[in-house]
């Protein structure tokens, strides 16, 4: 498991809320992504059917997960792909390093991979004297600025054009200042083409791995993924073990859901299906292909029937784009690899509640995420589950760190609450006292924080209960 | 190291999956679409042009003339091609007889290890498309021993030659009719346009890594 620096979520959120540029950039981009998704899925009935299908396909795959992974492994080996299993991110990092060392390689070109972010691979390789270069334009920008991605799909979207112009000008030697997007793109192209040409090893993620044929399917728009997986002599593909699907025929609906949800595209520029390493007689393509399959807590998530649906996620990022909280704080505030709604349920399950359970508090439970999720993950239910388990001392709980939030004051408060609401007399007397005295909520502890940005609720002189008693109920 | 991890991962997964039931029957798949031959060509052309692809409908008899004109307009000086394919043969025949055009035809004959500089410096690459998908507007590239993978991604201009009869209604159609699960090659790529990105302020920019231009010649009988 990755050792994260302790994330101070409250502090992160405060800082993000005060960064007006960040909020402006994030909101503008999310607005575009939401509108594009809506335009590509205009028919409510059709998208509903498609989501039902996506949900069924991923559930089917999970229902036979170990068998499919065995089949995938067998097919890959037949196809000349070497398969490595990693229980932890540290193990996966060492597997990459070992492959690099076995070739005496000192540099790596990388296509976009969220699993590599989860592994914090770049930092690990750098410590071991290896340069890992991000080649996706967004990832390239944030790597120049020593940042982490802020969004699963558009990693540098928290920066606007002017900020990126400045980063290019300052961080790339001999680069004149330009705010022209085409020129900025051309600058990156020139640098990266040279790197593709020279690279010994290329690394990529995997969007879907097909057990039936052993095919690794990658979607992208830029072509850097195709470069990374075709030019260098060695290709390393990283995947979480939940990425496996059963059949090639499962791909068309899943691809439609992924590209439509992620960027509002009917299809990406490239859908790359890699099945074998370079065969005898072929003139290019990597001679060696490695597939690293990462667990990192996923098999634990798999063991819980309700939490298992977390593994249906296809990393489209649309729950981020639609989330009112994400829109207001951006991705960095979350402090973990996966921001937004999916991050609120995924990180706590992988890193444990004590470390990341706080993320589940950052939700208004508005259900937007569940309404747009292409595979119908019930994210709000799982957020509630994480919140509950944070207080639960139930020994049957499967979540690491459950009950970490339990404390005497809260336990007592709820006990009193329970009593008040189970004895009508206490309830009535209590309400009477409150309404007569007009007691306002005391400005202490969590109540102080709560009322800092909100109007303090005032108690009405008469409770709803009393009003109903006197006036009856109007049936309209 | 890996072996022990593999065993432990699988033992956890197998233990967990013993408690699961198989999900109910699968809901209906994507809607089945049937386009006429003409509609398929039109739909493909419209969708790919919307993604800034240049699409030309040519005659199978003299498409080389169209190609020559396109290359002239774009001032293409060198063209990477696959000599052992039908397209490669046609190009050799045509340019042998063509006079007055300064085009260097470069055959992809060596392994990439000896050929990288050429591939990275050539003006354009020409390949076949094994088929296409009308519904979403994409070519199906099916690289082979004769027609290597890098021809369609490294050069700044990619020209693809597609026979009109090989356009499928949908991706699923292509997979089923062409029996992909049995025949799957080293690599298949679906291509819907030139390389692009929207990573800076969601502004579209073309030609970020791969081809800056994609030109499709659809051959009609």
C-alpha cells in the first residue's frame, strides 16, 4: 500500500475554496464536459438501456472474476505476453523497475495510466535513477509543474491557458511565451516525438482486457498511447484486476459508454487493441510485452457483496464532472489518486477508513453521480456505508479502520436522541422547552463549523406535530 | 515474488466468489442498425469529416490520380508504403510511369530497428484500411507483416485506402462478420480522425502526437 502523507482534508478544502482561479477553471471545464455528454446521449430511454447493459456486462465479468483472470493470463501467455501479479503498489513498482533493469534502460515514455498514479510510479522510478516521462499532453503539463492529475480524464484542467503558457515558458528551455493553444501543442509535439523516437521502453494503462482473446484495449485521442505501445522495443501495460471483461463482443457497448461519458465522443480518435507481442516476420511493434495486474486492495473489496460494485468502475470521470462538491474544490483537495465521487468510495476502501474515510464526508448525497454513472454504481449508498462504518465497532465489518470515528460524545448524543425519539413525553416536553426559550444552537465544536457558512436554524414556536394536531392535514 | 502474490490474490478471489450467484440474464444489447451501401458511405464520410478527416470517393480504376493530386497539393515529397500489398503494387506501377512529379516512394522493407529515422522523417504514410464502421465513423486498421503498425501513426500525414464494400454497420457487426475472436491479429486500431487533444482549456487542437492529417480514399467500383 502506498504511504501517503497524512492528508489534511479540511485544510485542503479551505484552500481550494479560496482559490477563485482554480474554481473558475474547474467549473468552466466541467460545464463543457457535462454539456458534451448530454449532447452525445440525447435520448433518456436509450442511455438508460445502455447503462443497464453496461452494468450487466461488468457484473457478469465480476461474477466470474477469478476464472476470467485465469483465462486472460493463459491467453496472454499464449500470445507471448508476460504476465506479472502484484498484491501491492510497491510490488508493482518493483516489477516495472526489474523489467527496466533487465534491459539496462534508464528512461521510460508513459501513456496515461491511473494505476501508475495509484502506484506513484514516477516518484519511485526517479528515486531509482530512471526518468519517467508523461506523454499525454495534460499529464505532460502537470509533470512539468510537479503536480498530480486533478481529473481522471483531463488531468491539467485546473490550469487555464495563461497558466500553461507560463509553465511552458518557464520550464522548457528556450521556449518563447505563447498563449496560442495550437503553438503550445506544437511545442509539446516536437519535444515528445524526439522522446518517442529514442525511448527503449513504453508504458501504458489498460481500459479493458478481454479474457476471450487476451486483448488489451486502450482508448485515446492524442496518439501518444499508440506511440508508447508501438515504437519502443518493450511495452509494459498496467491494469487493476477489475479491468477484465469476458468477450470481445462486450466491448462495443462499454466503449460507447466510456467515450460518451468521459468526453462526450461517439468514439475516440484511436481505439487500440493489442493482442500479441511482435511476431516472427513483423517489422515493428514491441518484441516484449509485459502485463502487470495489480490487486492493491481490490480483492478485499471484491469479497464484500455490496462493496464489490466499486470494481465495476470504468474510470470515465463523469461522476467528477457532475459532482457539485468536485466542481467547487477541484481534484487536488481530495489528496488521493482518485478524486470526486468515485474517489470518495474507492480511496477509503483501498487505503483504509482511518486514512481516507474523511473523503466520504464531502458529499451532499445529491445522487448526481449515480444518475450518470455508465455502469450504475450506487455511489451514494456506498458513501453512506463508509460513513456508517466509520462509527461502527461491529466485528463483522470488512472495512479496514471501521469505528475509527466512534467517540463518547457522539455515542452519548445519539443515545439521548434515541431516548427523546422513543418516548413521546420526553419529546413533547423537550420541544416545548426549546420553543418557549427559543434556544439557538450553541456555537461550539462541529456546530460552530457548520454555522460558519450557513444561517443558524431557528426553532418555530409550534412544532409540526402540534400544528397537525390543531389544524389537521390538508389533502389537496 | 510474483508467484506467491499470484497464489494469494487468486485464493482471495476464489474464496470470495464462492458466495456469489450468477447475475440474471443479460439485458438487450445495442440496437441493431442496418444501413444501405450508399448510407454507409455517406454516414462514414459525414462523421469522419466532422472529425476533420479528408474523405474522397474515388474510382477503383484510377484512384492513383486522386492520390497524386492530393500529394501535389500538400507538397508531399516522400511517401512510406508497403511494397507487398496491392496498394503498394499499384503505387509502384503508377509512379514508374508518372513523370514530372518529384515524389520519393519509400518501401517499408526493414525492421524498425534499422529503419526508425526514415519512419520518423518521412512526409506521409499510406496504408490500407481493412474495413470501417459507419455508425461511429471509424476506419479499421489491421496491420500485418506486410503492412507494419507504425506506418499509420508516426508520419505527419496518414493516407488510408478503403474499399467501399468493406464498410460495416457497427463495430459489433465487424467483429461478428469478420470473426474477430478467431482471427485477431497482433494489433487492430480503430481510427476516427487525425490525432487531437482538448487538454488545454477543453480547446481542440489537432496533430498533437500522431498524424496531423488523415486522408481517406474510399474506392468505388
